């Protein structure tokens, strides 16, 4: 027997949602990865916080992790922000093989899709070259040189 909620849950109205912002965990190379992403997307970081900025008696930070990224944000597109952090050693290592999610980018044109695809896939592994897809869009998939999986797509409709 399945448990039934005591009261009916009202669905959330997703039409009022501002955006969904991907947050990526890195094993100490968040700043390097985001400098690369910035070279592709352009823009400026809106915030960079290092672990040393939050160090205190209640939150001690090992000296070798002091300059690692606690929070970094790069606006991309109209209402989206790519966010990341380094995972400190005391929290364990990020297992790249377990993260099979993809970040999807909806481009405004084929040219923009090509630029983003070619830029982000540099040094990575292309899973599906960018081109016309069977479902009617212009799309491509790859894993970038930091192990993050992406889909870049342009839908002309």
C-alpha cells in the first residue's frame, strides 16, 4: 500500500519561475573551468567567494584550500547564471563518473549554436557533432575538458 498525502498538494505554477541555474561541483579547478567558460560566453563574474573569505573559528579552512572557490557565478543568456564551487577535501571527492546530467543551451541561431558548441567542446570529447537532428533541431552533444556534459541546440520554430 502506498502512503497517500493527508491533504491534496497544489501543483507549483512553473510559469512564475524566473530561471533554473545549473550549479557544478569541481575537484579544485572551478576557477580554471569558469575562466574557460567566460572565454566562450563572455560577460563578467558577478561574484567570486573563496573559502578563505569565510574562514573563522566556527568554519576553519585548511591553508592549502584557502584559495579554492566557495562560490562563483557567471551570467549566461538573458536570465540564467552558471554557478560552481570547489568541493573541499573534508567533504570528499566529486565522482565525475556518477554525474550523467547535461547542461542544455538553447541558442538564438545556428551561428550562436556553432560558436558555443565549438568553444565549449575545445579539448573535450564530442558525443554527437552539431548538425541537423532527427527531431528537427540543430543540435550537438559533448563532454567538455572538465568532464561536464553539454547539449547545444537551436530550434528554428
